[in-house]
C-alpha cells in the first residue's frame, strides 16, 4: 500500500498496516478506496528525480577553487537542464 498517499488523502488516518488496513487515532478502521490511492501522484516526485540527476556539487566547488568559470558555467547549465527536465508540479 502507498502509505504516503493514504496519509495525504485520508488525514484522519494515523496508522497503516499493510495486512490490517488504515486506522484513526481511536483505533477505528478507516475505509479507503484503493483505486484513489493507486491513482494518487506524489507532488514531490520531481524533487526525487532532480536529486538523482543533478551533477555532483564537488564539480562546482572544484571550478570555484580553480577559478575555472567555464566549469562553473557548465555546472549551472547542467543544473538548469535537470530543472527543465523535471519541472515543479
């Protein structure tokens, strides 16, 4: 089960057990719609995708230390390309 989706779509849920289901603070079972849960798209997905593709920060630092503006500009361009590939929202 997608726990993050359940917590976002059902704010009364405080506990999720893959075998038993979702429960509120009083221990009552909360009925959830699995189709809705499975259709939910995490609004933070772009963040995870960006992190996986950003260039290493050491490339930037190395350029700064060496005074290599071409290397610094390349790092910035690479970061902007990743941001364009995975826009917010």
